[in-house]
């Protein structure tokens, strides 16, 4: 099992990193990666390569592990030589990675897909009680005539406690302006080889929960699941490859994480009290960008269909989401959350089970929201937005805890999802109305504001009906 953290950085930071690793060894590494013609290995999250490390060939197989940082890995020395040896899949037989390879590949043939050519500067050091290898990789990915630069640094835990790895990575992040990017060379290479400019956004995954878990262990599992949604979408956005859906799914992941912390954070109060303000600040900072995405991809096309004159906008403040996510403070937040999620040491003082705690708290939250929603007809926009945020907290709490909750809780979700969709669209219309009123010029401004006012009333009426259906669904 391999555990490593990978970061990328601006070109201007390279000289400082090279000075920091001046005592390290340098090795040229040229690798060829293999897959079937229909990409069976890539689709299963598997990478298979032959790499010339100095004058020695090494055959390496990597497959998905159980968490956001863990990878199954099996390496075999293939000896010296100028010519690349033939693949020998039998070398991986009897290993977990080999079993994953056999299941994914079947009887398909393998062929070379892409190559890497990297100069690696690597150095082992002690970090607290841990032994860590730092590897600075500078080079290229190549697939036919297509070329993409490689500029990354990895911190691999060789032995010792995980928290010392994170502490070391945090120090380097602050000093050199690194940002976390867990995309592997294999992922990037397949995209280059297949000319894939943009991948689908990563959606939510269910946490790995057990009914006997104490609350802190359940919170760690929920945090891990949320991070598995957040980090891939953040990586696409920081690399300038993201789409509106990546930003949306990043925000969903952050909301789910904040919901988990609100539910169980009191069992780990020291850290969660620190994370919530940072998460709120980040969530708010990228909110304007999400609002503009909705305006551009949903509201403006609907206005055009309705016959609105083209809108002309005065210069409006923009949000560079990629630059925001590249700030060291954001990577430090990711590192703290990852360290918490992956720490398996239980708190012996927690005798209560998460199942009972979540059952009680989510039931109480649902009853309170049902009572609060009785006055919905008299709500102003701010009250609608507050109710929507609390209903989202209920929804994400129910979804995250679903594996260990009594089945009756699952019955609340089907009517809750369409209600939240309508309240979300209503909020989008409110945000668009405010933006157009502030930044748009005539002649299209008056038409757009009138259409949005009518659109809001229609959505509000539909939301009332959805709310009544949710209230009846007990």
C-alpha cells in the first residue's frame, strides 16, 4: 500500500525547491504506460508501466485503494538494459493489485498508450517519528505528437505516523506556495493520449460506515467521503480545466462536509471549531462565481428564449476560482481534513454509537424544520434562503448517515429533493435579479427584471406545493 501527497506549483517556485533538495539524488526516469484499446485499466483506476530508472527497468502496477490517498502498488525489478523488456503480468499474480488487474483486463490485449520522461530529485528525511521521501519531478508526458509538462512534488510516507507526513507537507506548502493536486501521471497521460480536454465532475460518494462506529469514527468516514468529492473537482478548477459543474459539485461537497461537522463536530470540537470558519469563508468566496455560472448557462438562455433584448453588463467583479483554490491556506485546510479523515486512532472515551446519535439529532432537526416551514407562505426571500440551507443540512445529513440509520429516515428524502431543487432555482432567480439590477444596462434590463419577477412567483408557487407534499410525507 502506497500513501503519498502530491502537489503542483508555479514555475517561479522551482528554484527554491531545487535549493531545498540540493542534497537529494537525481535519477532520470523514462516510463511507458500500457492499457487495452478500450481503456479497461484506466476505467478501473489501474496504471501499469515499465520504467527505466537510471539503468534499471522496473515494472509497476497501481490500483485504487480504500481512501483518497491510498493506492495498491506492486513493483518488480526487471533488470538492466537499453531495450524495454516485455510485460510479464504473471509477476503480479497473488497480490491485491494483481487481482484488480485480472478483473479489469479480462482477455484484452495490452498496448503502449503514452510515455513519461522525468528528471526526479529525491531525498529521504525524518519528519518527527516518520520516514518520508520527497520527490521533485520535472519533465514531460508524451502521447504521439502531444506533449504536456510535468512539474510536481510528492511526499511519500515510508514508515511512521501519518500525521508527521501531513505536518511536513504543510510546512513545505507554506514556504513554497504548493497546492494539492492528487491527479496521477496516469490520469493525465490517458487524457493526453485520448485528447480529453475535460472530464466529468466528481459527484458524492457514500461514506464507509458501520453500525457499531462511535461518533468520531463516523465523522472521519463522512469527512473522507466528502473530501473524495471535493479534491478532484478542486484539482480541475485549479488546473484551469473546470466547467460550471465542477464548481457546483465542489460546493456540494463543501456543503456535505459542513453538514457532517454540524451533526457530529462536537465529538471533535478543537479542530471542527477551526475548520467551520475556514470552510464558510471558502464557500462564500466561490459563491459569486457559481451565481455567475447559473446566470450564464441558465438564466440568460431562458431570457433569450423569452424574447428578451440582449443584456449589456457594466464591468462586474469577478472571481478567479482557480487562483483562490491555489492559495496555500486552502491546501492547508485540505491537509488538515485529510489528516483527520485518515487518522484511525479511536477515542476510547466515546462509548456511545454514532447510529443512536444521528438517529436522534436528524429526527429532531426534521421535526423542527417541519414546524418552522408551516409559516412558509409569509416568508420573505431571506427566510426562504434560511429554510433552504437548513433543509439542505437535513438532506445531506440523511444521505451521509443513510448506511446506519433506521429505514424510516430514508422515506424523507424522495419529497425533500424536488423541494430543494425548486428552492434552489428560486434562490438562483433572486441572485440573478440582484445582479442584473446592479450591473445590466437598458434596454434589456427592464425586460429581464420583469421576466425574473414573474419567474420567481411561478417557482415560489411550485415550491409551496412541494413543501406541502413534504409536510404530508411523514
